[in-house]
C-alpha cells in the first residue's frame, strides 16, 4: 500500500523526511486527519483471499488515539 494524493488534501506530512514516504492528508476540524492509500494488485488479491488488513501506529509510549479504516471516501468538510 502507498499513500496517494487526493482531491481536498491540504497538507503533506514527511514531505522531505527520508526514509518516510510523503503522506498527503486533509487536516479537518477537531483534529480529524484523513489520508488515502492505494493498494497494488497483489495487495488486492491478498485482501480478497484473506479478508485481513493489518494496521500499525507508532505511539512512542503515548495513549492510542481513535482510528477508523474505511473503503468509503469520508466527508472532508463538515456542514455548517
């Protein structure tokens, strides 16, 4: 999986921080950060046959923050 640019992104994390990949993101209200990832054909086949996605988050010993993984594009902008 690789992070990808998407319509509505307003930030790029780790733009010039080797060895990390640049991470396009949308920073929304209330601290909501949205990113988009693209799966290779191999990734898609593995998910199809295993039904599993593994997710790691580096917390550096801090409390784990709430997270949400989805296949649906979320609403980036809150309605007033």
